[in-house]
């Protein structure tokens, strides 16, 4: 798979934005994806002015929307929260609005995300059914539309009354996976679709609560949920199809075409393998892989490892995740909110 880094820098307002609006740029990787792949996104805010500006932090994805466009038709790209437990309530309105200072000439990583193209739950929708038929005849070009809304102020003591929208457009190409892999993805989609209509989903959602998460990964004769090792929002493979051991994940990994879908499965395999074996060779494999990885993908993946290592329901696995994260800590360049630093120090992820 030809996966070349590309950068399309789109100014969100004018070429010379009016104070205090920042300049936003968006980086995506890769530019060519296949069904099931992960598209990695970084949005950076730069202060082009001679004095500091302040922008609101991102606490959730509610203020960032993604759409995929084909010849004028737009298909929403599912956000992570769409598959949360139906019993959970949004807390966006209750979160405090904090502002980050960007000093003159400085830049700030405002948002990162991994996006499934296509979302597994949407594979059987008319939009994707039609395009999967088209892909059988050749590659297709799309536009990724992204709109973020953030509040911008001249002082952290002054709260902006309204969020300012900043739009982006990024071109991508989608090509077909080998048919054997497409058959596997369709099987995962059918199983997931059946689960989404089940009473279990209506009660708990895909992820469930810690007490009722599926325990389907074997580590030293004890079972853990695969959600401890998989990026939040990534449903490849679906709940019922995950291998139980790191050897099973490695077999799945090696059966796939080089792609970001395989990369996500490789990362999961490495996390499970080290937790099970404590083999330092696994840590070296991870470090060597990250050393040669594309910067955008590496940034998103490193942050994902931090998130998985910091979750409160992983106490038994935390020593292993601490070692894993320390090996790639240098690549986690996404700013840590002040409110989270003490907790990360307490659990030993940062100093």
C-alpha cells in the first residue's frame, strides 16, 4: 500500500487572520486508505501575532465534526461517542471551559484523532455499499471535511461568548482491499450489526461498563477485556471476533496487507504480548517501529498508549503499560492538560 505523508495547510479564516484568531493547519496520514484503515489527523493552532492568545481546550469530540464527500454528497464519519453505552449521559455541558495560552510565534497541538474509514458499524449502509461496489472497478477520490469550533480570547480571564468555526478540506483516495480481507471485514460488520440490535447493546453499549466488559484476552491465565488494549472507537475486529491470545493477534496481523488497519492490530498485539511475557524484545520492537514511523501516525499512536495506560480500571496491567509507555514517551508530544498531570504522576506514567 502506497502510504505517503501529505500536508494540506488550510487557513481557517483569512490569509492574515484578525487578532486573536489563530492560524490552524491540519495534517493527515495516509493519503491512500483501504476499507478498515485508520486515518490519523493532527490539528495545530499557531499564534501569528505579537502578543499571546488563548484558545479553549478540547475535552470531547462534540465540537469537531468529520464528513466524507463524494461528488457533493456528504457522509458523516461516526464519532466515538456514537457507540457509547446508551445509559451514559453526555457531560460536555458540565465540563469546565479551560483556556491554553499560545505565545507569539508558538504552535499548539489542538486536536488529534484516529478515524476509521469506513466505520465498521456503517459498512452496510447504502453510501458504503455503493462505494464498495465502485471500488471493485478502481480507486475513488474523496474529500474529508472537518469543522472544529473553539473559543478564542485575548486573555485567559475573559471567556468568549461564542465558539468560532474553522473549516478544513483534505483529499484522500480509497482503494479496495484484497477480497479475502474484505470477506473478513464483512463478517465482522455482520456480527457487529447483529449486536447493535441486541438487548445487551441497548443496556450497555459496545464498550459497556468495567464490570460487564467482555473478558476475552488471556494474560497469565487471567482474562481481561480487549478494550484495555484497543484504541477507543476502533471496532476492527468486532467484539465477538477478537483473538484470545497475543499469538492469535499476531496471526491476524500477519494475514493482512500492509496498512494502518494492520498497524492498529500490531499495536494491540504488542501491548498484549508484553503484558503476558514481559519480554524486553517486545519493547525493542515497539521502539524500533515508532522510530521509523510517520510523524502523524506516531503522534496519535503514542497518545493512544498513554490513554490506555492511564485508565483507572487497569491496575493489574499498569506496571506493564508504564514500561511500554516509557519506551515511547518521547513521541507523545500532545500537551497534557494541567488537570491530568498530577494523576499521571501518581500512577507513574510521567515524572
